[in-house]
């Protein structure tokens, strides 16, 4: 959060590659910036449990597949893939210049 007035950021993850369609993120600068209307309070084992989800009527297969990819590839794996994509893009651009 570089800009002081920005309170939340949401991302459609699939637009950046290696993420399944329908997977996205929303983050807030501070807990106080998260609207209370989005927090649901449930009674779990006799205690109040605040929970927050953006719920849409879709299956969880994309989330499970994305979790698998994160565990399988890790940070280094994603970095290597992105470096390879950048090298391929450069090779393509160089070829188009000729």
C-alpha cells in the first residue's frame, strides 16, 4: 500500500497466469478498513467466531488446484516459470524486429 488513501486491493489472479479462472484475492490495509458488513459472526463450540469470506456459488476445485500448484512449485518454481516466460517473450520480440 504505497498510496495513503488506498484501503483495499483486489486482484483477479487468473489474469497473471498460473492461476485458475475464478481465483482472486482481496486484501485490506488494516483490520479496521474491512467493512463490518462483510464479517459474519458464528457461534462455534460456544464462542463467537468472526469469519470473512467472499462467497460465490462455485465449487472449490480451482482453490484446491491452486493450493496444489503453490505447494508443488513454491516460490522458486514460480520464479523460474516467470523467468522462462520473460525469455520467451524477448525471443519472440527479437524475432519480430528482424
